[in-house]
C-alpha cells in the first residue's frame, strides 16, 4: 500500500477533467462565456434563411451561409410573431435572421431578430401591348 502513496505525481495517469469533450469536427476552441468579462466574443451576423417546410408547430429552415446541409427547427409561432406575417405570407417570404456564425451546433446559433420581405409578384411586368 505504501508504494501507491509514495508514487510520484508525474507517473500518475492524466485526468480527463478539463479536457474539452464533444467538439465537432471543424469546430474551434474559441473563447467561451466562462472566459470572463472583457473577452471579445464573435460578432453576430445577419444571414438569409430558406424556408424548407412550413408546419403548424415547427418550420424547417436552412441557413446556407452557416451550414447548407442542415435544417434548423424554428417554432412557427416565433416566426409569425417576429415578422408579423400570416402563414401564407411566410411561405413565400425571403427570410433573414441574426446568428452566431461560429456556432458548431444549431443550439449555439442564438437565432434572433427574424425579418421577412415579401418578394415582388412574378410576371406582373411583362411589358405593355401596343395598341394600333
């Protein structure tokens, strides 16, 4: 027993405490909220959002400037409340949202400040007919 107590600390196995676990491939170990005050955080950015599926409870959107192959779930009520649009208007609207572009998971995006622009009706301006 005394051999275990007298063992040198350098020969002890390294404890996994403090080792960052679960970092996604391509993710960075940038500053976190625990870094303390005064530490610069990644600037948020407004990006376009493409509505893939409109549902009564949840909408699926893609943020091509973040990850073009990942659909993010957003509560339909949140989109309607933020944009002030009806379901019919939202289905054809061009959406944008402010995100954390350094997010490695959709839970880290911090989606906020949704905005929508209704696209101009297509085919309205085709030219005038000349009357002879």
